[in-house]
C-alpha cells in the first residue's frame, strides 16, 4: 500500500485524485492552505494538513508526520491573469512553494513525485493544424507558465542531483465537477454558473473583440486522474501531455454549454487579455502509447458536469 500526500488535495483536481487513491486502498493525506480549495472536498477520514506550501518548516513537518512514500504535487496559483497582475506572488507559490515540497520529499525518502504542470500554457502559441508535443521548446507567455517551466527544470535537477524520481504531467484545460466558478482558471465552470443564473458570459477575443475566442484543449477531470494514477504507480516516467488533442474555441464551448443547459446565451464580447495564448492544443499520443486513453469526450464530460451540478443544487 502506498502512502500518498496530495498537495492541493482540497482543490478541484486534487480532490478527485484523493478520492481515486482512497477508493483503491492507498493511505492518503492532503496538504492544502484552503485558499482556493474547500474542506468539504476532502472526506472526513482523510488527514488534512492546513499548510501553505510557501512555509518551508510547516511543509517539512507535514512530511515528517505523515511519512509519504509518494507525492502528487498539485498545489498552485493557477490563474494566468493573476500571474500577470502579480508575478511575484505567482512565483512564491509555484516556484518557492514547489521547491519546499521537493526538498521535503527528498529529505523524507519519497519514492516518486508526480508534478501537475501545464500543457495549456507552457508551449506558447501552437500553430494552426499542429498539436504540441512534449519535445517542443518551451515558450511561456505568462508568469504562470514560466513558473511551471521553472519547477519542471528543478525537478530534472533533483532527479540528477538527489536521485528523486519524478513524473511530469502537462495538463490541458481541465474541467469537471467541483471546479470553482469564482476562479479565473475554469472557463467552463464560470460559464455554467452564469448561464444557469441567466447572466451574460464574456468571450475574450483571440486576436480582436468579436472573434470566436482562444482555442484550447479541454480534458475531463476523470481522465486526468487516470493519468495521475499511472504516474503514481510508476507505469509512466518522464514528461507527458494529458489532453484530448482537440481544439475548441471559447465560443464553441459557450454554445455547447448553452445547449447542455437548454438556454440561449447572452454573450458579451471583449478584447484579448494579456498573457492569453491564441491557440493551445496538445498531442497526447506519447501517453496513449503507454496505455492511457481518455474515456470522456468533451460533450460527455460536459453532460456529466451538468448532471453533477444539478445533483449538488438539489441537495443544497
């Protein structure tokens, strides 16, 4: 049985990873400062350490108390816009906080670190008709992407200098139940909440206000979780894209969500935002060659997300 510490485990993706690890019988604990995660996302029998990854001593103490054999590092400042507005804050969480986790992991004898990086931002602009592969040069366009790239480099150094095994997963735009509509990183959650409330939604232009908006690779959270489990088990080593390989514009996403809810969307058009890529689509073929397959299409993932939101609404 593995002992897995999930940083950011009270958040959107992290809480799904925790659930999957618990369901198969691993011992799991969560390290989260609850700045964007929610305590109700964590089952009562899962230890929750209320710790900010930027606090080095507290991170080290958590590792000593739980003694993990494996770490899934998902704690992050995940908003591109916020990283542009406050690059220093972004780096303090995503670089310094990440280094605190890596140092605690190597000092505790952790057997593997699985790092949740970004495929949706780290490659820079992906030309029309192309899909970004893992071997592409990294070309961050935002402080958020630069920080993720920096921690990937640190991971490579830690593997060479300290023999700390690691797997890097570069996620596309992840969506699904529990995604916070109050955040900046989840356009699907934001759109669903506003459409359900009868409010207008805003589409930021790809090149100018009024176009179809930026193109992204959307991947359902359950498919991301299955890749995380493969990485925890050591079945994949190295760096892998986790995406659908399919690009959708913001307008296409908005229209699909409106259809799923059975509403007519009111759309406000806005100019492009600083730090946003025009087009980002991933090539997941390296991960697929190792047995991973997405089980959810965009449409089925949206349907599942809408049903889940409806159940939560009825329960409330």
